[in-house]
């Protein structure tokens, strides 16, 4: 991807730059940021910030002096650099359950995100698989719900109260225990 400054009004240039950033890979954003650092002026930065704000992004005052790469990321609404670095691919891994201490094997077909024996999970994701949540609390199952033909376990975090959902796993190595699921199914979301 080659970035060509379309010229014209600041608003047009800022919009084109943000649009180019929106679909760009990390490497491309880096290049666009470098361009902004080298060729972009104060007024273009101000226009970017204004545009980001208009699109609903919260932008701190000091962002004016940030490196172009960081400014562009923020303005397109994806600053959180920690999250961007993390690999949002769900991995199927075994683990030791924090609640019941069972040794849980990988599932085999899909990512194992809860204990099949007690159904507990951990509050480690903001979006599935990203491992971006700092909480780390135990997620207690509170209800079972059908979404289409898929049974979904509703969770509440013991530590922070956040609510999450995981799909119940009825197949694979060590499927979710039927007694645990059926004990939940009468409860409904509370
Ligand atoms: Zn467990
Ligand atoms: Zn939590």
C-alpha cells in the first residue's frame, strides 16, 4: 500500500489518512505514522485529532505530540497497544482448574475455555481469546441458555462482577459434565 496525500483541505487529508489507517496492517500503520512524522504538519495533526473526536474517540491533550503511529492508532479508535499486540487466536490448551484443581486436557477440536468438571472459567479475555483482561478472577457459571441449537453458559466473575459467556462443550476429550449443565439449566439468567 502506498500512501498518497490527496491534498486539498485539512479535513479531506485527515479523512483520507484515517481511512487508509483503518484497513492497514501494523506495518502499514507504522509507515503511515512515519509519513505523518516527516511530512505531516501541526495543522494536519490537529485535524486528525478533531476527526477522531468527531468519530467518538477520546483523545487526550498530549496526543498532539505523540509519534505519528500512536496518534493514528488512537484516532482510528484502536489505541490500546497492549491489546493490539496480543494474538487474538483462541488456543486449545490444557490447564489446572483454579476452582476444583482438576487437570483439564485440551479439548481437541476447539479452544478449551472452561473446566468440564465444574464449568468454571477465568476472567482473562476482553474479547474471546485475546487474554487482555487484567482481572484473572474465577468466572462462576450462573445459567445455561440455548442460542439456536448451541448451549451457552452464562458467567459472572467472582472478583469484579463482569459477565461473560462460553459455549458449552458437549464433545471432545472430557466433554462438559451433564450433571453440572443440567443443574444450571433450570436457573435462567439472573
Ligand atoms: Zn474445575
Ligand atoms: Zn473479573
